[in-house]
């Protein structure tokens, strides 16, 4: 069975991230559990966790990561603290996307990560960054601002994101608190091509679209949208697809239709509740504008994806997060997006 295990692991090294790759890693895990060493099972699960995240199946990361974390805690000298904490920060950015995980459980996970950073000699820079993300997801802006300041002042180390990723997140922070000009200043080095990495500037393009529309810079928004859209491919970009669907709903309805029909199957298949919610909000914004005119074309999934179905699905998901978070932030967030969509449509039409 060792030969089969080695064959599976080698076969996944050059494969694109996909459900087929996940299936091969699942087989490798089964073989390792039954016939191989614990270290082999650990390595296979670490590979599975990163692959699940990158192929748009983040909900599959929790079980494999929890198994690895348990083994690391029992025999920490056997496994790399850097590797497990690098994976751990991915988990921090996913766990609050599940409404069934309570705030107390989330806080316990964050505190465990913090303790492990201190125990193994790492900076708390990542902890502050991820805590800021958590606060922003709940609309707790004062707490987010406090964590943002601590993030910016904490020392960087090998656990920190690269400079390009961090600069992208600086801009995203300002965009999320509606300081659009400061956000554009933060991402200017990225847009100017001065810093980049594997995911930047691709991850930056979608973040600047709405702020540019709000600032009335339609030419730059269109230029970036055309450039960015060619770089997106795969279920891991579901949120970005939604953002561009909103953009094209304002600027080019035909492209919005094409994007909807290209991605709706991904949105319907999405198992991560917050990611699904954000995408469906974008779909509803698109359909609200689409339905204002009489159209002969029948959209893909039109029997299922109706405004009534979207109202029910979005309402159910938002209510679950509001109950968990103890506020009505997501309801207000959705209402603000709808009002902003109509403002942008009116302003863009007037500018043409």
C-alpha cells in the first residue's frame, strides 16, 4: 500500500486544485490511517487542508486540521510549529463564517492560537490581523480599529503574510469602513505594480471596484474590471464573482448575465454559509435590476433562483448570523448594499 500512497501523493503535486485532487488525498489519508505511519497521515491531512481551502471547499478544512492540531499538541517536537500555525491562521479566517459556531467557541479558538504563538516564539501580528477580520465581520468597528492599530505596530515574522498581501488588507480595511480615498492610497503601490505576490494584485482588483464606483472614477473601474476578470477561474473566487456581478450590473448588463450564468452553479453548490450569503446577495442585486425590464431571455436556474427564493435564503442566513453575533449588522449591511446599488446605477446612467 505504500506504493499506492506514494503514487497518490506524487500525483497531486502538479495537479490543479480540484475535487479530483481532494478525492485522491482522501484516499491517501485512508491508506495512511490503516497501513502507514502517523506522520504519513499527518502529512496527507495537511495537504488536504490547504487543497480544500484553495479549491473553494473551506468547510472541509476543519476536520482534517483538528486531527493534525491534536497530534501536534500531543507530540509537538515531532511536527513543525510554523506549519501548524500557518494552517491555523487559515482556520481563524474561516471559523466565523459558520453561524453554528458560537462566539464563545470562536473566542476560545482565537485564544488558543494566541497562546501557541507566544509559546513557540511568534509575534502576535497575525492574531491581531485575524481578530480585526472577525470584528469587521460583525460590524464591531471600534474593536476592529483597535486591532488594526495593534496589527500595524506588532513586529512581522515568518508567520506574517507577505508585504503585498498585507498592503492589500490595509486597503480592504479602509474600504470596509467606507474610507475609500485612504483605501485607494493604501493599494496604490499594488495597482502601480510595485509590489505583488501569487494572489496580489488579483485579490486587490475586486476590492477596489466598488470604492472606485463610489468615488465616480468609472474609467479606472472599467479598466481594472476588464484586466481582473480574465484572472478569475475557479470556485475559490466566489466572493470576487459576486463583486464583479454587481459591477457589471451597474455598467454592462450583458456581461452581468454572462457572469451569473457562468457562476450560479458554484454559488448553489457552496457549503460555506457566509460565502454563500455574500454571493447570493450579489445575485439578488443583479436580478432586481434585471427584472425591471421586460426580457425574452430565460436565465440559467431560473426555476430555482427567483427573487422570492433569494429573499428566503438570504433572510434565513442573515438571521442565523445576526442571532450568533448578537446584533443586526448583516441586515443593515444588506440594506446598505441595496441602497448603494440603486445610487450607483442612477449615477452611472447620468454620467454616460
